[in-house]
């Protein structure tokens, strides 16, 4: 194998790895376009909102659902996600904590 073939194989493997990572990130409810630029708390809140809306929607009231959906809209929009501050994540993370407590109580009673 000559040097060009090795470089081709490396680039091909890199593209496959990148595609696999992007797929996993999207499955977690995160935006791959803004992933590297977004604050960690906002990423946690984005993942929490996605999990709550997909797996635990039955435990949420309408106000909480609206709050989570609005946050997802803001974080998925490139223009507004750049302006979000970490304190915007607190409300979503608090909802997540409340639902986790409910789940723990239900599990504990089993």
C-alpha cells in the first residue's frame, strides 16, 4: 500500500467515524451544527428536554411541555442559540429534576 492509499483509507475511516458520531449525537436530541459552540449547561438542558418529551411526556403538564418545546425551538435555531445564556437552561433542568424525583418515588414504591 502506498502513501496515497493509506491517506485515502484514513480519510474514509474518519468520515465514517464522524458520520457515526453525528448520528449518535442527533439520537441524543442534540444539534450537531452548534454542538461545539454551545455551553455545557445548555447541552444538558437540550438533552433533558428531548428525553422528557420523548420518554416521560405522560408525567408533564401542559405548561412544562410548552416550556420544553420553546426551549428546543430556541436551542435548535442557530441565530437564537448563540444568544442563549447558561441561565436559560435552569428552568429545563429544574423540570427534569422534578420528573426524576417522581420517577424515583414511583420506583421506590414498587
